[in-house]
C-alpha cells in the first residue's frame, strides 16, 4: 500500500464536502484504496485547507481527518502532498491553481476552471509546460443514466442521430419562506454566479463526448427572479442569470437544445433528462435511468384532439439495465485520476478540456448579449518553439 498526499482546498462547501470528500475520498479510503494495474494499491491521504479553521476542524472530526490548515502556501511547500484539489468558488480557483502548478503539484479541480477562457487556457498551458498531470471534474459522464446512453450510442442503436433535447433544473426557493437549496453567491454575477457559467461547462463535455464536436451555439439567458434572500435571511438583488435556453449545432448535422433553469417545477422523471432521437430508435436518459423505443416498437400517433388518445406513450418505452455496479460519478473520476497520477494510466479530462467548457460558457454569455449565433473555435495549447543555442 502506498499513500498519496492530497491538498483539498475549499471542501467546506456543499459540493466539496459531500461529493468530493465524503462520497469520493472517504469512500475510497474505506474500500482500501485504489488498485493499480501493477497490483499495488494507493491510499489517498488528505489535508483539508480553507479560510475557516472552525469549519475545517468540524469537517475533519466528522470524517476522522486530523490534518487541517488555513495556510495554503505552507501546504504547497510540503513535498509529501503530490496532488492539489480545488473546489473553491470560481473567482478564487485560478490563482491558487497557478500556485500549485508552480509548486509542481498534480492538479485536479472543479469546473469552471477560471472566469475567462483566456485564463483557463493559461492554466492548461502552465500545467503542460511544468509537466504536471492535471484533470477537471466532468462528473455527469459517469452518471448511470449517461453510461447506459453511451452504451446505446456505441452499439449503433440510434442509427443516424438527428437531435438531442435536454431539460435540466428545479425550483430553487427564493429564501424568504423556505431556505434556498443553493448558496446566494450563485445568483450574484459579481461573485462568479450564473447558470450559464455553471451549466454550459457541463453541457460542453456531455455533448462533445457523447455526440460530437460543438460547432456553434445560440444562447438566451434570463434573470427570472430579481430578489432573493441570503443565508442570513436578508434580501439581495440577483444580478446573475438563473435560466438559460441554448441551442447547439454539432458535427454531423445533429441539433441539440438544452433548457437550464433554477425556476422550473419538475414534471419529468428526473431533474435532468436528455431525449435522443435517431433514424432507428430513441432514448430518454436521466441521472440514473435510461429508456428506449426502437423503430419497430414506435406506435402510430395521430393528431386528433377531439378524441382521447389511445396511446399510453410513457408505458411504451423499455428500461435499459445497468449490467454492472452503480458507483458515484465523482468517486469514479477520482479513482481514474489517482490511477493516472500513481500508475500512469491514460486520462483525457485535463485542464484543456476544462478550458473548452469555460470557452463555451463565455460564448453563451456573448451570444445572449449580442443576440446571435456564434461559432466555436477549437482551443489548442501552444507548442513551445525550440531555441537555438548560442555559442559562448
């Protein structure tokens, strides 16, 4: 058994504590570490870092972690810690990731990786030049529902894919008569909030990894609820978008449209669903479930509002089995990254992929502002040029 030290910065927040600490790192420790291809095991050994010592100490006590710190620089100077993980708010992330790269740490962080695509691409470039391994959380690819969908795509079930239609969201309480389910900074643009910045990073890796390269997009954002209430019950003005309606043009002529909203009451089976329609069949995939309807099982639909429709449309779909163990998507990706660092196994969800997500969110905001379609240019790292040696 080998241990690998991990600096976990910003895990006192909801996402960091639940998904990354409790359901990933602690779960991996409880299962006895991660098995590498060479037969060895690696055990993650975290130190919790943040600005609030009281919160860090409480979190450490909850999960049996003795090491905490409010001094990031001191942690980065310690050679024991090989990995730096960042789950802070977006505005704080890039600066500390740069510090960690300069210190020679391998980087794993939440998305968005930065506020602008220029800064996000800089992080990828710095990591490449420093030679550190790096990765970005792309958790939705590992949801049971999307894993089933990926299996359908790989099998050729759909024939030619025509369109993708997505619905994401739920009603986030305003915070006056019921506490909001999301932190107040999410609704303040000046604090890095907004659903376009948050969700288009997700839609970038979901669409491009499942269906193909995103070539263009048209996005319209909206701040539907202008006044919300913060954690102390005080009203504040919501300055960030809380809904986004986005159409994507994918390679191969596929059209995708995804509605993202924190102001929608749910009338679907899951909080996130994608419907994929193809020449040979269709599927509806959610967070956990996936159901299909093949060409030969498609019922005859006739538009006649004067009579009751004889079709039970929901009942005419067939569930897709998992055919394997269902694991937490964040945990799966943590295990992949640990194998990448400790066992040199391939890993493709790097900081450059994260920069592409930031780029898409940036284009979404620009499309909304200018009210027009925008093309998506491919982001690439600069290849260092060789300098000719000077004779002395």
